[in-house]
C-alpha cells in the first residue's frame, strides 16, 4: 500500500510518499521525495531534503537520481528507514528550500505529513519458530561433524595464502577498472563509489582518505558538486599507487612504480 501526498510550490511539483503503510519492526521502509518542474535543470537550485524522523525510526541508507521525462526535470530522493519497535509513526512535513533561476531569495515549500504503522504479522511468529528450530538443528549437526572435518579444514599455509590473495587481486583490478571507466563516462558518483570501496579494502586503510572520499561522494550525489578533471585524475593516480601492486595488473603496477 502506498501513501502519496503531493503539494505544489510555484511551478515545482513536490511529492512525498511511503512505499507501504504497514511494516514489520526491523523491516525496510522507503520514503521517496520527488521534485519536478518543466524546463531545464538549471531553472532551479534545490537544497537536498533532510527528513526529521520520529523516535523509534532510524535511517538505513539514501539514494538520489536526476532524470528528464516529457520535458520535465525530475529529482528523486529515496530514504530507506526502519522502525525499531511496534507502534504508529508520523513523519512530519519535510521543508524544501529552493532558488528559482535569477531569483535573489530562497523559497520554502514542504511536503505533507506521512504516517505508517509497525506491526507484527501472525505469519512472522510461525516463521520465527521454524527459524529457531532450523537453527537449533544446524548447531547440533555442526557439533556432531566438527571432529570429522577438522583435518579437511587444516590446509597448507601456501594454499590458504593463495585462496586469500586471488580474490583480493581480482577485486582491486576490477574496482580500478571501474574507476577508469566511470571517469571516461563522466559518472562522478560511480567513480567516487568505486574509489571509496577500494580505499576501504586496502590492507592499511587511511581514515582521512576514507572520510574525504565519503564526503565527496555525498556532495556529488546530493549537493550538485562536480569535481574537475584534474581532481579526478589526481585521485585515480593516488588509488593506483596504493592498490596497483595488489591488483597485479601491468597498468596498475606501472602506476605504482613497480615496473
């Protein structure tokens, strides 16, 4: 069941909706805010919405898309939420700040209030019982076969090293290739997403690098930030120096100074 409550401000169309009106505690629920207008993308500057969630509801993730349809420019902000307990919840109207092209002052609009319930469905109780029974059976089986499989689990150190190294090598090579392709395609969000994944997987992760990549990714997705070609190239070279040796790709090793 979908709850949708649209409102309009000037030539902007603003709509907020939940993908369902009833959900089980702990299960994902999606809040979507859509802002659209006829004309070009630069006719308006929109400040990304910041929903205020009621107590007992927490954010899980967020996403942003910008598209054109029938000469309308459409911004879509999606927020995955979850309720931590049972009850009725209300998401208060979300303020939307925007500036029209050539306008000197900001304008404020808002969405409508949205409500939903977090309830425990009867079928979930039965499912939980079966899950507990299956879990208990798996634990007992694991205890019984532990002695039989101990020798198989003890492999030579060389084999274990190769088992760990090959996935890492493939991972860094694939992610670096994704960075390069996103840079060529102008996919800024994709570039910084792949770059963040590389930095997070490095054996000696640098908190400052991770924080910088995460902040830049958020600015690109939701703040309209567009880094320069020089900034992208510098970031790509930095990642190639750190991950090139791990990737094992001749191109990466050359960038890393190994060849």
